[in-house]
């Protein structure tokens, strides 16, 4: 039963990352999205590709996601990362 719950959560997480990818595309960027999930399965951050809209070649979805997280929190916790292209 736990496996099924985790499987559903993974789909939900990928759906959230997909929404971030759609956001990137709507802003004229390549459709990449990412979310960061903590050990309690909570979404702590999300990001979308913003290379073109920000004029920043480092503004990948994963980087934008990490930029939103407090670095002390990031070093202290365990996270899972979900990305979609």
C-alpha cells in the first residue's frame, strides 16, 4: 500500500514540475520545470527555466528552484528533486 501512495505522490510532483515547464514556455523560454521535495514529501520550492526572459544563461529550472531555498535549510535537510523537459 505504501508503494502505491508514493507512486501517486510522484505523479503529483511531476505534474507540479510540468506546470512550471508550461510557465517557462508561456514566457518564451524552453519548457523546463523543477520542484524540490523534502524528506516529509512537502514541496519546498519550484522553478521554471527563465534563460531568455531574464537574459541569464544560468537561470535553468533547477537553479531557479535552488535559488529560492535558504542555503542553511538546504544543507540541513534531505531532498528529492523532480524535473521535466
